[in-house]
C-alpha cells in the first residue's frame, strides 16, 4: 500500500445521478443525543436529505447498512444544510435546510426500538420561510451579540441579504455594486459579514451598519438609497484579491484571535479581522474545498485543502505536513468525532461519494518466504543464456521502424467514377458564366477481409471542386462483407481547378488478440474526375494569345476518336480541330496538323492549357497502346514559355505582398481604435464632464477604416486563393513541357514536381515562392551542380521567410531549365552528375549563364575543375597543334567577352541599385579573375607559338591544316545550331 493514501474507515455511495456541492454537507449532533458524537447530514440537488451515523464495519458486514438513520425526499432541491439553535423557545440543535425559494427548519428526533430493527428517526418541520428572491447560500451565528440563539442570513442571487431571527423575518439589505453572488461567512468576533464580490475583492459589512441602512424592500437602486432618509450602506473594509474566491471560513476555536481564511482559485489567504493579510500561500494545483481547524501547536492553525487531483493536503499555516490520496475529487470536507474514532476526515464528492477516512499507515506483515537452497547447474544456465541471446539477435535483425505491410490488407477501397454526368446536377451553384454546372457520381466500394470496427471515410478534392458529402460514418464490417457509398462531385468556384484528382481515406480499428479494442489503421484510394466536369464542347477559335505545340512520332489521329465525349459541337468532321470551353475559364482549342505530326494547343489563358494538354498526352498514350504501338513518343521542341509562366508568379507574389500590407494596416488601425476607446472611457468615467474634442467622430472614422480594410483583405485573400490555383496549373504545365522536352523519366518528373510544387496551399507563414526557391537552390547545389566539390554542400536549415522580390527566384528557375536542357539529370543521390572521363572536352567549356549562377558558384572552383580536367587529357602532337590554333581564336573571343563582361557589371550597377554589396563584390571578382585568365592564356599561347615556329616548317604546316579543320568544324556546328 502507498504511504500517502487516505485510509478508508467508512464510505457510502449516495444514490445514482444525483449532484452535490460544498453546502450539501453538514456535521453535528443533529438528534441531540447528548453523547457528544457527530452525525453526517447530506442534502442533494435532487431533494434527497440523508442522515448517517458512521461506525467501523466488521469483517463481512455490508458498509452503510445500519449507519443510515434517515432518508427523506423533499419537494425542492437542497442548496445548503446547517445545524444550529434556530428555534426561539429551545436551546436544542435543529436542522436548517435552504431551498431555492424556501428556508425550512426541522427537528430530528430518534425513538429507541424494542425489536431487532433498531432505533427509528423522524424529521419534523418546525417552521419555514417562503423567499421572495432566489437564494444562493446562507450563514448563521449570534448576530448582534445575542446569546443562546442563532440567527440566519440568506444571500440571494441578485445581491440581497435577508435576515431571519428564528421564526420571524427581520430585514433585508442590498449590497452596493453587486453583480454576482460570492461565498458568505459570519465572524462572531467582530459581528460582521465577509463576502467576496464580483470585483474580486473581499468586503466586510458590520451587522450594525446593515441594520441601520436603508430598507431594501422599498428601495433597491443605489441612487434611490442615497436620496432616502436611511444611512447608505458601505463596507467596513475591502481587500483586493485579484481572483475569484471558492470559500470563506472563520474558525471559531482558532488559537489566533483574528483569522479569516479565504480560498481562491490559485492562492490561499489568511486575513486579520481588520482586513490585513497575515500570510498568503500560492497553490500549484486547482483547489476544490478547504477547512481550517485547531492545531496542536500553539499559535498556528491547521488547514485541510482538497484539490482536483483527488488529494487532501494538510497545512500548518503555510507548511505542508501531509498529503493523502482520495478516490474522488472532494467538493466538501469536514472533521467529525465518532464513537470508535475521533478526528475523522469526512469528504463528499459531486457524484455523491461520501467517505470517512483517516491519515496514517497500515503496517505490512508480509514476509518473504525462504527459498530452499539448491545447487546451481552452470551448464544449464549457460545454455539458457545462449538461447536467449539467439532469440534477441533474431528479434533485433527483423526489427524495423516501419511495420511491414501484410500480404492481404484488412480493407480494400476502390472508387469508380461514372462515365456519364448526372441527369440532375447536384451542384450548389446550378449555373456559372451562362453555362450549366454538371456533376458526376463517384461510387466507392469498401471490401473487408477481416473484422473492422468503427470505420470512417473522408473524401478530399482540390478547390474549387466540391462533393455533396465529405465525411461518412460507416457501420462495423465483418470478414468478407462489403459496403457501397456514393457521392457526387461538381465545380463550386469561379476559377478552374489545377487538379482533377481526389483522395479517399478510410480510418478503422482492427482488433487483435493483444488489443481487442483495435489497432488504428488507414486505407487510401485515389480517383480521377473527368474533364467533362469542368468544361464543355464549343466551336474552335483560329487565333489565341498563348500557343503550345506538341510533336509526336506517328501520323496524326482523328481528335474526335480521342475525345469522343466532346464531339457534340465539333464542326470539323475530319477531326483536325476541337475546342473546350471551361465553365469558369477561357476557351482552349486543339489543332492537328494535316501534313506534319504536330498538335497545337492554344488559348487566351496560359494556365487553362494545362488540363487539356495533360488529357491530350494521356489519351494519345492510351490510344496508341490499344493499337499495339510500343515506340510512340510525345515531345516538345521548345522554347519553354518561361515569360508567360513568370507572369503568374509575379501576380501571385503581388497578392501576397498586398495581404501583408493589409495585415499591417489593420494592426495599425486596431491600435488606433483601442487608443481612442481608452480616451473615451476615461472621459465618460470622469466625475466632472469634459468635452469629447471630436473623439467620437475620430472613433467612427477609424471604425469605418477597419471595416473597409477587413473587406479589402478578405477580397485579396479570395483573389490569392484563385491566383495560387492558377499558379499551380501553370507549374503543372511547365513540368509537363520540360519532361516532354528532355524526355525525363518518371522518377525525374516526380523530383521536379516535388521541387516546383512543394505546397498544396499557401499560408502566411510559408508561401510558394520561398519554398520553391529553397528547393531549386538545393538542386542547383547538388545533383545539377557543375562542380563535384559543390555537391557536398547541402541546403542550410535557416528559417524560410518571404522573399523581397521574385527576381532571384526567376533566375534560379531559368538556371534549372538551362541545366536540365544541357543534360543535367535530376536525382536525390549526391553523385548523380559527377563528371566522367567519357565526356567530351567541349562540355567543359565555360557557358555564359545568369548572374544568379555566379553568385552561387565560386569561379575559383570552376577554374580548378577545368584545369584538372585539361591536365588529365594530354593530347598528341597533332591535337596540340589543333588546340594551339583554336586557342588563338579563343583568345580573341575571350578578349571580346572580357570586354563585354567588364561593361556588363557597370550597366547592372546603374540599372539595379537595390542589389546587395555581396553580389557586386562577387561580380567584380569574377570579372577580374576572367581577365587574369585571358592574360595567362595569351602568354601561354605566345610561348607555344614561338616553340612551334623554331623547330621547322613541317610543324607549322600541320598547325595550319589543323586550324583549317577546326574552322570547318565550327562552321558545321554553327550551321547545325542555326
């Protein structure tokens, strides 16, 4: 057993479904037995009144069987019970029961029985008071210094104190500035009432001041009280707590003459009778109830504090002396004396668990039995140890972080999209831009191979697509059972979606032998919506702003055969032209060449070409696969439309900048609005009225500005969502064209998609531009790096922040396309593009690239790499002569390029004033190093010439012939490029 646990002496469960609070428990000799022992009185909000006389239970005896003396069902809920001298003609103890609209005083009497059934107890009503106001709580005591009797004070929910002198009503007073009722307690030493108001301060009112104040029955308003003849009620003293109080208690037998204890939500306060703080204890838990009682030590007081951690803690002033664990959260705690044991702690929970316990320890008499000594067989122990080591090694070998998938899944999810559109559209908006919005039905079949519990299905589509229902709660499935769910998808926005793919996820629990409740699992499935859902057939257009040409290696096919569902309005019967009108977009026309193997896709919107181009490529692949053609290929000859793509990037970034500006302006106007509010409040609270000085007009104008900025920010947010969808479409189109241009594999296309489309949605914290810039920079430094040394450099872990502009991003994307076009291979491994000796020397020639590349790559590393490569390749004498003649031409070209390079930084300095100092210094260093290289090459070429002329005429002839051959080769290469 745990040492710090309350020892259960007696307990009982009171009813079922009943509720109790801190005022529902009372301790006292309510039946006036004269034995000096207490009874426990409990009332509930359900109107049940119970009286117990607990005693220790014998082994085998049922708890609480004969301890309950009385149980009565009252008509009204019981708010509070108290035991005191409430009858004028008697000094015996009586029971006061407070109801919401009534106060009843009862006499509890017991009659000794002559048979084995025991004593009989009765509850007899002495008197009752019907209340005009709803009661909250009550307190009692010898008000006014009366002896031998107790008066009762009841606090109502609207702040009225009602005083009753036994059978008669005395008077009522309203508390000033009242809003909500708080705990109430009477202090007999000062003849005063202590409460905590809604302003979170302790207030003390003397009984004498309450008695002579204005009568509350005639005047309630504070202004009327001030104008009346009676004295205005004011507090004797106040103390600000800063938190709401749970309970107030004034111990009657405290060794300290003046002690008032207040239990707050986070602190425990001990006050003097004058309102000064004696001490304060900060609590590190949420208290629920407390009770001060007399301490054995002189000059101190003990406190019992219950908390929401099922604990009762014993404090001696501020020092924690003991902590005991309970079985429930106590809402009321008392100390009682019973015949068998004195000083028991009585606790009551909100559910009705009544417990009498004590704090201490139960000694354990258990002793470990002696083990018979036996000889150890070391051979058997070694064999067992080896077997266990073998099991451990096998387990560690098979262990994996990711659990292996089973051969057969628990659930199989398949989705089938209907080939026909719905007869009656399920779209929320039946018409957009004068065109009907269709819907298509999706049928999902869930097949179970084993028992699954509580399956739930979620459907997700890309906006502006929507579904009729995206969440489904399914019934539990048995082994071999199936369930079919249907829903419809449709367009629900004023723009074209970037993706027609949807995702279905089914979460369920699969029970196992070790876990019958089930192990959580997820099954996923994808479905593709038809193109007919977002567009309809229309007549082709001859001219368009944006055009893209796709080449094939097979004769042109009839477009009506490839797109049979769009033949309704096709004017060209030969199938050379087909047009698609997007419901929330522009018209896209596909033209097939009659003479060549080319197809042109044109539209007035660049991003709308994406869905048609994707569908065209996929349908061509399926069409020729059905015909049995294996060598069919789609290609794109270029150029890549980066200028059109960068327009979408700039538009999206501009909207993001506008969103940030609106956010800053809104915060400024909100600060201004709150400052004006504070000024107005101080003016209104001032006792001497002062002119507003047009603060109300300024506040109204600021409010209008806040509303206008909020509307503009919301409109900009909607435009940003549309712009991001269009940017995604344009990015998908760019990836498709690059993959067709260079014939990228599926893995390389996946890497490119992850690089240029890292996000499914924009957020203020992380946007598309900075994510793509970081991803592209990583590719340029790793697999697309031109120097092997740069491949060891990885992307830093710095926090991504919004870019200042898109110039750097656009340069990086241009550089990415350029390097892919020059044979760069996308790969996640760092050794993807390490140069091999098989490469031609021409591949190592310096290629003029944008300034962004010069910022990223160190020119010194490039010189070292090229120098090493040239040293490894030692040509023959004939090749030497060829290289000498080619060097002469390169000298001229490099001289011209050096001049151009020296002029370019000066022009860039004039045009780009906002560029940083680092970029200027790097460009200067690169130009200086290039000029130094050209000078070195000139010196080396001049030495080579002298060495070549001295030996004789034969070598000069060879060099001339080699130079002529090099000239012819260069002319051929230039003609091929042209």
